[in-house]
């Protein structure tokens, strides 16, 4: 059996998989609230209890929301350290690999089925090109997929913490607010759940939210999105429009940096929940508005990942490769 994990700042997924020809087959999966545990090994113990039986594990691969160096990681949005050698000692597994969570998600794109994605731009996919993945959720993740022969190999990135590039006078005002709050404006300050709250704060300065939202609860970003989609609050609608436009612009930046002529994939928990806002033209207009590279970007296939388990599937693929090595 293979053990795969996807550890995020909000939710952790663990699953046992059987090896498969195209992609591993899930035997059992469980989701856990990340911040309900003091570390990763207690989640492993909870998973063992939930599964109920101990089975031999051939290999383990865990995607984590943070940079991985020497098979160790510190999560960015929760104070955890995770180390492959500690997981091996805890489980007895011979092969354990940590991956950045977007690296794991990127690992899945070649095996996603047509019903697990939504097309935003058909483009002209090149079989010899690279690809990239961008994902807004609790944080902002990015990864590249470098073409090696016939395969796309994931390359991790911490681009979500790069500087946010303002394109309009309105966004320059937003950057000033973010600098006052954080000392600098980074991409994740705009393109994430907390980033959507920053946009809500910005668009409601000097006024009240028609929905009475003040950013005080974990579900507020979703409520802002819903209010923006329905138009029940003008400030929420502007916040969502700014979010989608900035998302498209940053996705275009990533596609340019990686020359992603094989495709740009939009993952994360937010995108499937705001599909009407992603498909109304705002995202793609910002994506291609990069003269003199607009023609290149107009040929990049752009897809939204609907599969909530994409990161887990990508980790399972890595575990399967480890077991075969």
C-alpha cells in the first residue's frame, strides 16, 4: 500500500492507495482540521485509528504547504515542522518523501480526467512545452512543470510570497494599504482567503458592508465571495472583481515565467467556488493583457482544477514512483 498526504494550513488529507497503471487507486481517505492537532504525527495516529487496521506501507509521500529543504519542512501558515525521517521512524516505512503542496498538485495534472477540470481558454497546447499551476486557498501556491522528454516534472516555488505587482491606480492604493498593514505587499496578501478579506477591508474603507461582514470568522471569505457573486453588496462585488482580475494577471505572470505553452492550471479551494466570476472574461482578460506577449498567452490552455483531491493524488503518484525505485 501507498500512504499519501496533503497538509494545508486549514485541512489535511490522508489516504491509503493501491498501485495503478494510470494513477493510484484510493482505498480509504480521511480529512482532518490541521489546527486541531499539535503536529503531523498525531494526525498519522488519528488516521491509523480511523483506518482500524495496520497494513504494510511501501512508500509515503506528503505534500506540505511550505518550502521543503533536505526532506524537512516548516509550514508557512501554521507553526509545524515536518521531517521525513520522523515520519519513517513513526511508521516504519522505508521510503518517505516530502513535497511542496503545489509540487504535489502539479504532479497530478497529467492524470486528471476531463470532468475534473473546467476549460477557461482552449489555447493551442504544445506537446513539447512546459506547464504551471497556481492555487489560491488558505495561502497562495505556485509551481512549474518542466518538460523532460515526454513527461512534465514538477518544480516547486514560493512565488506566492513574491511582491504583488499593482497594474492600476486602484491597485496602487491597495498596495499602500497592504504596506501599512504588513510592511510590504506580497501576492498572498491579495490572492488567498485572507487576501480576499484584505480586499474586502480595502473596498469598504469609509463605508459599511451591506452584508454586515467584518472579517471576524473563518467562513467570511466564502461569504464575501457569495455576496460578490450575487451583487448583494457593491463593496463585496468590487472586492471579488479585483480578486479575479489580480488572479488572472498573476496566472499570466506565472505562465510567462515558465513559458507554460502546455497549459496553466488553476487549483486551490477558492476557484471552484467562484467559477461564474472566473468564466465571465475578467480572469482571462487580465491573463493575456501582457503586450508584447499577449499572442503567446492567448495560445496557452487554461484550466480550473475541480478535483479537491488533486494534491493527494499527486502525492500518491510520487509514493508509487518511490515504491518502484
